C-alpha cells in the first residue's frame, strides 16, 4: 500500500516535472536564478546566439549576465524515479496483456480495439512490422516462443498499418527523403540515391530538434516584439509629455505677449487720462473763478438795491458815489483744449503696435508655410519610400533668418534624421555667406543705383530736445540755448540733444544722406521707436535698441549696446545711410570717397526703425539732403 501511494504521488507530480519549453519530462534539469527549471539542452537552444538580455523563458525575468547553470540533482533523481515507475508499470501491463487480460495494449480509451489479423475476433495486443500484421495474445505466442520469429520487430497495435507501407513496393517505410519530404522504403532508395536520406528515427530526432529550435526562435521573436511594443508605448507617452510641456511653454509666452500689450495699452490710456485730467482741472479752476465773479456781481447788486432804499439823502449820495466807483470786469472764458499731439501720438502708438503684431503674425505664418515640404504625386511604379531615379527629394527652402531647429519628436527614418542634422550644421554657414554676399553687392553699387532706394527724411519735432531748433521744413537741426523750448510730449528726448526722423521703416530697402560740418561733434544712426526718451538708456548707441556712428573732431567711432569701436578717419562731410530691413543690416558710407565704407552693422531687426541724430556741441549743425528719387 505504501509503494502504491508513493507511485501515485510521483505520477501526480508529472506536470510539475515537465519542461515548459519541450513539454516533456526534464532531461538533465537546471535551475535559473528566478527559480524555474528547464532541460539543459532546451535552455541552451533558447539562449543560443544571444550576447546579452538573457531572460527566463517562463516568467520573462531578465538577468544582468548569462547565469552559470548547475544541474539540479534532486530534481534529476525525482525524474529518474518517476521514469522507473513508468517503465515498471508498463511491464506489468504488458504481462497482464500476455495473460489475456482482455485489454489490447496501446489502445486509446473509448476507441475500438485493433482486431487480430489471424482470428478477426480477439483484439490485437501487438503488431509485427516484419509480418505487417496484428496479433492477439494467442496468435502472438509463436513470435515469443519460436526462435524463427526472434528477429521480427514488434510494436503496440497499429490501426493504420497499410498507411505505413510503400504503395509502390508494398514494404514498410524505413527511410525519410529530406529533399522530397517523404517517407520511403528500402527499394525506393534506388530512385533517391542522389537525395539526402536517413532512418526514420534519425529523421524524427532531427525534425524534433529543428522544431524545438524554431520554437525557441519564435519565443525570442515574441519577446522582441513585446519589447518593441513597450518601446512604442514609452515613445508615445514621451511624445505626449513633450507636447504637453511645449503647450505650457507656448501658453506662458502668449501670456507674456498679452501682458506686454496690456501694459502698453495701460500706458497709452494713462497718457490720455492725464491729459484729460489736466484739461478737467483747468475747467474746474475757470468754473470756480467764474463762480467767484458771479458772487461778486450778486453782492454788488444787493448793495445797490440797499442803497436805493436809503431815505437819507446824504447817506444815499455817499453810498451811491462809492458804488459808482466800484467796477466789475466782463466774465472771460479762456480757450482750453486738449493737446492734440498727445492724443494723436497715443493713437499712433496703438496703430504702430497693431501693425507690428500683425506683421509678426503674418511673417510667422509665411515662414511656417515656407518650411512645409512640397508634396508631389509619386509615379505608381515607384515605391512610396523611395525617390524616383535621377531626382532628389524636395527640401523646404530656408531663408537666412530661419534657424534650423531639431524636431521635438524624431519619428522619421534614420536616413532622414541624418539629412536633417547635416542641414542644421550647414544652414548657419550658408546664411552667413549669403548675408555677406548681399552686403558686398550693395557696397559695389554706385551712388546712382542706390538712389533708387532714396527716402526723403524729415525731422519729428515731437521728439526733438528742448534746445534743438528745427528749420528748413524740418530738414535742418541746430542747437540754441536761448530757444524757449517745445511743448511737452511723451516722445521728446529730455537728457540729450537728439531728434528722430518722422518716417519709420519696417520692411524694404531705404537710402538717405546727411550733410555734416567739418570737425563736427555729432552722431548719425538708426533706432527702434521703443528706445527710452530719458535717462542713460536714451543715449544713441548706448543701448541694444540703437546703432550709430559718432564724430568727435577727427575721431570716428561706432556704437551699439554701449560698445565702442574706433574706425578709420574720413574727410567726407556727406554721409550715406543704407538700411536693408529684410537683410538685417545698416551701412554707413562716405559719399564721394573711393573706399566709401565707414562701418556696417549686422542684426536681426525686430521693430520698425527710425533715423536718429545727435548734436554734442552748440555750434554743430546737421542737414538732411533732398534725395532725387
């Protein structure tokens, strides 16, 4: 009874003692670090060809390196014991069948037994492959007792015995042709002498090994596919996070833009409100003066009425004489008007800001449209991922202002990514070369060609310093300390004797000329309209919003962002200024000189530019030349 219970216990563990790769009992079982067991040969096949990324075939646990596999001796003994019990049980069943137990060996449960070919009544217990017949226990006895049948090959009863014979030679299949993939008999070998052939057992073993290898490859391929799916999901989540962060940054940028516009609106409204308050206070004062005048008149009326009621002639005459000497002036209402310059300047500021925003938005849209690749219909015969032979893929044109920015999400193929990186490296060099070539082109042009870009500049009196006198239709500026000064204006320079041109330039090419005096103390340049009007930041060239050339006797310097650069001297008194808004440069030239270049500034202009002028000494004079367009 104890032996029976032990046997039943072992057979209950048969599922636990099965390799999950080949689905057979363990053969030389080994244990991996995660605790699972496999056949040594199966695991070796599973890890064949791997240099890293070793993992458990059952739980997918990964290991840093290839684990050192040791044979599980305990598990090996249990498997051997189970196999020994199975063999013993098989022998007992065979003996029972030999004794006529009534059950044919090898019959499947629920299937009819294979009949004996001799008696056609009793179920067969074995099949003789040599005789190609199945026999019951009684008719099988000669095969067991007689030496003549000793070499016959016996096996469990076979129902499809005729299917195991060669239909051509009526012999059992003994070999397998690898070329034709068919089982053949010994006589068929003559027709397959050039084919690779092997015994059925060897072919079966080779096929099992090949299928196990294929199973391992499929398992590895499945793992790689699972890892690829994980990578795709990770990239998807990362792209979503990147887009979310970029959206937040863009919201912040637009919030700052809105705040800047609102701040500018508040400043403009404040200027108008202050002007309104000033006029309101004047009217309040005039109203109070007129009220006092009215009370004075009413008081005089009351005194006259009282005097007329006086009965005493002497007192009446005294009062009448005093009242007649009292005189009142006619009510005068002075003219009080709002400063139209302030209102007009505020309104113009709003219009300029609106235009700047519109231009910026339109330019941004145009750049975005230019950056889009041109889509063309590919010929039907050409693969969609390959360009037609003899044609290069179209690349969006880049201007010198555009910056090559790597995409936030690199989902293109490796070749496209390399081309983008290469273009990003080449673009700055190309843009710089193109800009230099453009500047050189304008420097080589004679004055007659530059006159086609002529602009007649006039001086804006609202920006002129109080000591700057404008004359000759606002084309000449000089200094006068006795000048009574201009009216207050928020755009007026208060600390330096400077004035801006009335015209501003946001796009295009413009050229104007300025006449200087010999040994002048002055500066000529350009600036943004947003440059400060008071304080150190309002000095021309001493901030990031202005560019200028200065003359101090024989010394000439360029100034921008409070950085000075000394320049070669020139005797020219007529200076030409060439502004290229899209090209991003302004050139100062000595008109009439052979080497006419004085200096050139290169920048990316972000606002409208105004001509700017500065006089240092009281005797200095600047005149704007009339340009013949």
